[in-house]
């Protein structure tokens, strides 16, 4: 009896192994012998990302984490692109981007109930970054043209958020440390009771603005100069609050 079921199981196992080797074998890494275990771990982590997908939705894990954060999607997407898994990122972007509001607000997370509108201000820069990252690896101009309006809306929302901290009351006194950066958010579970200024919001916004400016150059959009100016203005505002005791 066990011999009869053993062969089908082995056949199925062989097919599964072949499928995973094909999925994760598109990129060949040439590294020193001492680095091989690290890259084996990287390949395994990429498999975990793919296993936890729900259709086009990238999810950080099972059970409690069966929802998609654009934060996780951006970092997992960067990993999968380096593994040669570009189709999955294309599908994720096409699924996630339409949840953006008309004013450019990118939801921090999306699940079967719809988008989550907690104010996590890193999300807007992360969408722009992932669109740019996908293009860097694929040169897919069709998808870039499709998603370029979403990138511009995300930039507009970053600009509107930052304008809240460019008001005169932030130019001096106790509130000067907040001048020119993004407003308080709950970009971490620990901030839910009391929103705070999170520098990763600003650094993701900075990266998103940089990537948006580069994409504007590629698509020959006249907004390139404005986007670079926005990036430089935010960059120049960051040292002061970081250095404030």
C-alpha cells in the first residue's frame, strides 16, 4: 500500500521542486563561497513572500498579517525584482494603486474589507518608489505610463502634507523643530495612542520625490523641475529637526 502511494507523492514533490527552481532560478548569483548560505536564505525568503501572496496582494505573513501594507509591498517588491519575479510586482501595483484617493492619499494597507486610512505618511513615497523600482528592473514603459498619474498624485499629497508644517507658526519658537517636515502620523503600532513625527515618513517621502523626478525625466513630463525642487526643499529641512536636542 505504502509503495503504491509513494510514487505519486514523489512525482508531485518533483514537480513542485521543478516549479520552484524555475520561479526562483531566473537570476544567477555569482558570490564567494562564504556568501552562498546568505543567498540561499534570500531565495528562501523570496519563496516565503510568494507563498503568502493572495492573488496579486503581497502579504507579510499568514493569519494576523493577511493584509497588504504598501510599506511591506515596497520592500518585498524590491527583493522579488532582484529575484527576477517582475510579473508579481506588476500585478501588485495594478491592484494596489487604484485604492489611492483622488487627492493622492495612498492607503497604508488594503485587505478584503478595503483600504485602511490610518495616517501613515510613509505610504505615499513608497508607492512612487515601487513604481520606479519596477521600471528600473523591467524598462516597462507601458506600465509606467499607466501608473504615472498615481505617482504624481502621491507627490501632490506629500506636498500638501508638508505645507502644514511650512506655516508661519512653525518658523520659530518651540515648534521650529517641526518646520518643513511631514506632520505627525501613526506609522508604527506604538504611535496609535499618540501620533508622533516619524522620520521614516520623511525619508520615504524624500526617496519617493527623488524617484518621481527621475520618472518625470523618463516620460518627459514638464513637472520634473518642480519635483526636484520639492525633493531638495524637504532634504534641506531634515537636518534641523534631527539635530535639535
